[in-house]
């Protein structure tokens, strides 16, 4: 460590430099996010217990309880993070991660209550609260000690649960209960209102420890069948055959969740079915401090197996010497009658226990082939470890010893017993898919999800199962195991809390320097390369290579074959996510800032604004986040990726608002909202589009910028055409045109006139609409054509000709409509933009329907519909679907028409496209009528007609009236009169609006009725 003032070497414990006397500046303690279980405990009414006592007596009264609490926490691997005078706070699962943190905390709580109760002081009663959640954990070092601190909302819930608990009771949160279920028995207390929490919180009471083994807990949760492991099974079968001649020992080695226990138990059961005696036991993390606990489990299983053997000669202990029998009694907690046992030295007792245990196992193996299965060797207690090593080295035929262990717990003696070590690997893709087919079902509809899960979990069996369980518990997958259906899209598969500790424990096995490299790689994304890591990590080549080699050996960050030199990839996405999530915000920001700096200085770095925006935003460099977000949005717009463009515009707008307020910022805020309109328009986000205009107008007004206010109002008016009613939209549109004329900006005047023409069209004022479209088309076709920024004259001209063609079609002026449609199609062909092609297809479909060629209309509309869906041009999806449904209806394809029109109506509702909802409802009613449901069709049309009348959609009101006349059966005088009324109303509206084809159809129908019945006039 060097002095920051004079660079002299100083000792870590020095508070001042011995050379210059400067105070030593120490860096902040390392902080990280952890998923842990928090235990809070206190003595009930401690104030009342010590109120009348002097300080020494008060301490003496409470200290035994506090000592009992500390002892219980430490027995089960917890750390006391804070003492509170009459209680304590403890954490399990940190600073070293442990996937067993919740069960360990629960067992510690049970032991804590037991220990305090055993003090014999009836006044000392405790209560305990437990909660599992994310915290920020860090070590605080003072001159005399170090304290492990935790912070975050999780500790407050643990404290509230403790406060709610009754005397000598343990309350746990739902998160803790889910993680410890099976290891501990719980009773649900329902939801309770806790101070500081707005909603009632589910609460569980611990009623005792479970007697289930860890394997039985895991097996009970399992919902998949055993798959593959062909190579490992072959090796086990070979060792079983060799065990007939001499003892064989096998160690299945692998990280948690890899499938060691499943393989071991499947194989052991097969041997048992073939006549082998099975002795099975497990080392327990809860009892690592209990001497001979694991050996006791082995011996009890051996005695039980011997007793069940019909050919057994009796108690296998009868052939042992007296001292060996006493040794076994000591291990099994049986009464000891031998006076010589207490006289033996500890070493002699241990030797007797080992000899007796080996003699029992050897005797059983001599009578019947025997397999000993001992799970979780990494949790074995120290006393049992010596004896198990002796058993694993026995010279005995007919004995197979099978262990499972994690890599960090492999005993040193395993090599001495010549054990076969089987390094367990993840499943291959075929086996992973077979496992998923068993859980989700074999349907191809989930094939994409299965592929994502395989990639996300890297085929680790536990991870596959827990991800699927999480999706089912959240309701994302519905149904029964073996037949599950995806009911909503999935953005992130996430990391179930049940396996966060498993991954975090793997990360804790690497050094601090290796962890730092891993964090940088996690920040870069699923894939990175050595060159980039070297620039950001600022490590020497040798040190970096050493870190990468260690991470590769640990299968956390592995080298991959790639066209990119020295590419690196996370073994699976969950490792990357846990690594990234473990960093506190300050560390993340620093790494993102370093990545951003390297990318900006790299050749071609500016060519990837998406990546630059991502890192700038997470580095909280808001100015750069705005700049790069806007650049990314523009690039997305250029390739018609409208939804992505809208997302980037959102990022840019949020980032800009994080910068200091000043007039320049507000000018940019208005401009980017106006520019963003194209993305929100095309992606069908109409409410957001309207809000862009409103917010831009508010900000422009605040800085007194008349030009930008007019632009903002134009954007708002255009959105109002789709989102509001024509009555409102006409008022706004006419005012915007007036302001644009006063302002004198030709580009925004063209936009305002186009918007007003559009709203006139929606209001059924087709002649007014035609006048404004014609005026705008002329201005956009001239030599001084101008469009507002964020658009181009050619694009604006295409939309204007599209709407003008549609207007002439509705008015029956088909020659003019065809000429305008051809001009629109030529622009779309020239630009090649998907949006332009979709717009041209829309007006082309209208024209073909107007020309009574529904088959040609369907062909054009189908192509446009597919293109709109492919590129996310959601604004056009409902109207294309609507007119495609009309084309099917005109061809007599009534079922297809009903399906397409139903889809059009639902999509229009989702988008908020008011007129499209009405139009699709009208023609859906006609399809419903043709399929025989007259009453439903009449109700639908009546509702559409009333809505259109109330909101000012007079053109659609006329279409609904004509539809009512079509679907009403002329069965009696009342119905005939209703038909005539509807037709006359439709004719009146169509005459006023200029909808000649609709007027002619209504007149023809009315004339036909009069001709059939002279009594009607």
C-alpha cells in the first residue's frame, strides 16, 4: 500500500504515513448485492425485565439470552451483523454465498428459541422474524474491529415479522418459506398487515424441523423424468461388475443442480432391484458441527438394511469386540455400560469407532453385495470424515462405495482410496429438450421457448426445472405438467430465487481479481473478447491471461470458436445475470463508463450507437445517453424498425430530462418529441403520440417559442384524428392550420393541411378533405416542396396521395383515384421503405374494392398486411385487416371475413384507433348476418350507428345505416318502414358528404323496395 502524498510504502494497519505523516486515505469497503436470508430476534419486553435493575444486573439478566442467540446463529453458519441490546440481526448466505441459506436460517431460529428456553428463566422469551431477499452487503472496518453490514428493504421486513411474532414463535416471509419448504415445516397464518407495508404480507409460522432428507425434498419437488447420462451409467455399471472381486469407490463430482443425486439414486435403485443391499445416507449442512452425525446416519441405514434382509443371521454387531460394540453405542447415542470407554484416550476411541464401523460394513458386504450411497460429501462433519475415508479404502469384495460431492468439498483422501472420479457435465441439447418435452409437453408450439430455456440454462437440469417452475408459478405457462401452454410473451426468463445461491456460490470460489474480470465481461454482455477486456480491466497480459484461464476452468467464462479472435462467452446466461446483479450501482456505473470510453475511442466505435447508448445510460452519462439514443432511434426509423425507434426515443427523452434545466435543453426536448412522432405513429402508439404533442406544446409555450408550439400542435392534432372524435379533431385541426399560415413555415403548413384533410375525411366531409389534400399535394409536388423535420417531402407526398386516392374512391371518382394511387405506388417502389409500401397497399386495396374487384383487393391487402405485421407498422394493421375482411366478404368468404374483421376490431381497440373500431364493427356485422345471426348483426350495427352519430363520424354513420337496411328482414310493415328510414338517412348523409357510390347503392335498394311494394313511399 502506498501513501497518496509521498508514495512511500505503508503498512495496512497504519493510520498515518511513517515518512510524511499524512493521514492514510482508505478506499470505501467493497460492497455487493447479495440474495440472503435475514434473521431478526429479540427478547420480549426486555425493558420491563431490566427497568428496576442497575446496569450490571441488567447486562447479567440479558447476556445469557444474547449468548444463546449468537451461538445458535453461528452453529448454522450465520453471521451476526448487528447486536441491538436485547436482540440481534444475523445474515445467512453472505459474505460467502450458500444456496442453503434459507433452511440454515430456519434451523438457526429453531435452535435459538430452544437455547433461550433451556436457560430456565421464564422471563426470557424471544420472538424471531425471517425473510429472504436482496441486500447490499459490505464490510465496515474500524481501528479495532470489522463489522459485516447489510442494507436494503429486506431487513425491514424481517424486523416487522419479528415484531409481529408471538412469544417463542418464529415468523417467516413467503420468500423464505418457498426456499426452505421441505427442510422445515411451516403453518400459513394468512396475510398480515405490517407497519410500513401498504399491502398485507403473507406470513408463515415455523412449527418444526422436517425429518426429510435433502434428496427427498429435491425429489418431491421434481417434475421431470431422468434422462440420458449414458456415459456415466456405463462407467457405474462397470465399477459395479468390478466390485464383485474387490471394493470399488466412485465419486460423482459436480456443481449443485448438475444431476449428481438423481444419477446416484437411479443407479442405486437399479442395483437394489438386482439384489444388492443399499445403505444410503447424506451429510447435512445443518449438522456439520455435530461429531459423527454422518457416520451415525450410515450405521443406522446399515442396521436397518440388515434387519430387513430375510437371510440375515441377526444383529451384525454381535461379532464385534466389547469395546467396538461400545464404540458403536457411542456413535448411535445409546446407553454405554462399559467402564473402560471413559478411560480411553480420544485417539483410541476414534480408532475403535473406525474399526467397528469398517467391520460392520465388511461383514454386510461379505454376505450380500452392498452399495453405500453417501450424498453431499462436501458437508461431512470432521469426525465422520476420518471413518468414511477408512470405509472407502476397505479391502472388501462385494462393496461399492458411491459418493456425491461439489468440487469445493472433495476430500483430500479421495485419491488414496483409488476412487473413480466422474466429473458431471450438463446434459446435451437432445437430453435437455427431452427433459423439457416431459415437463412442457411435446407440442411444437413451445419450441421457441424450449430453445431459449436451453440457451439460458446451458442444460443444467436443476436450472431447467426451476425456470419452468417459475414460469408456471407466475402464470406465464398454464396447464398441467406435461401439457403447458405459453399464455403471454416472455421478455426475460429470469433467475429463480431457488438457484440464485447456487450460482452465487460458484462465483465466490474465484479470486477478487477474477471476479472483477467476470464483472467487466458481464457488463459487456453475453459475449466479449480479450482485447476489449484488456482495455477496460487495465491488467497486465500475464495477469489477465491467468484470470481468464481460471474462469475458463471454472466454466464461468469460456473461450469459444468464433470468427472473432479470442472470443469469450458465459457458460450460460444466468451466470452473467447473477454476476451483473451482484454489483452495486456505483460499481456498475463505473464499469459502464469505462466501457463507453473504450468504445468511443475505438476505431468504428461511433458506428454502433445502440451499444453506446446502452452503456451511456447505465453509466448515467445523460448527455451522451441522449445523443446516442437519438442516433439509434434515427437509425431504426431508417430501416422501418418503428417499435425499436420509439423505445430509443423514449430513452433519449428520459436521458435529456436528467440533464440540468436550461433553454437549450427545453428546445431539444420539444424537437425530439416532434421528431419521435413518426416512430409512435407507425408503431400504433396513438395515446403516446398524442401525449408527445401535448408535452411538446407545453414546453414550447414555457420558452415562448411560437414556431415549435405550432409544430407541437400539428403533431397533437394529427394524433387527435385517430384517438379522439372528429368534432374535437376538426376544431383543433382548423386552429393549427390558421396558426401555421400565420407562422409561414411551409413544411408545417403542409403537415397541418394534410392532418385537417384527414380529419375531414374521418368526419365524412369528403369534399372538404379532397380540397385540402389537393392543395397539399400541389405544394409537395412543386419545386419548393417542404416537409417538417423528421419527415421528407416525398414521404409526405406519398401519404397525401394515398389519402387523396382513398377520398376519390369513396366519392366514386375512380379515374382520379387510380391516377393518384399509381403515383403513390411509384413513390413506394422508388423508396422501397416498408412503411411506404404498406401505405400504397392500403389505398390500392380501397381502389380495387371501389372498382368491384374484391379478389384483386384481397391480394394487395394481404401483401400489405403481412408487411405491416413483419415490420411492426401497427397503425396500419387494423385498417388493412378491416379492408381485407371486406374483400373476403365481397367474395362470399364469410367465415374468413368474420375472422379477419374480428381481428381488425380487437387490434383497433388495442391501438386506440377509434374510426377503425367502428368500421370493422360495421362490416363484422354484415359478415355475421351472412352467417345467419341476424339479431347479433342488428345489435352490432345499431351500436355502431349510435356511436358514429354521437362522435361525429358521419360517413361511418351512413355506412352503418345502410348496413342496418341490408340486415333487417323485410318480414313485416314495421321492418320495411325501418329499412326505408335507414336508407333515406344514409342517402341524405351520403349526398351531403359526396359519397356517391354509397348514395347510389342506397337509392337502388330503396327503389327496389318501392317497386316491390307500391304501398311504401
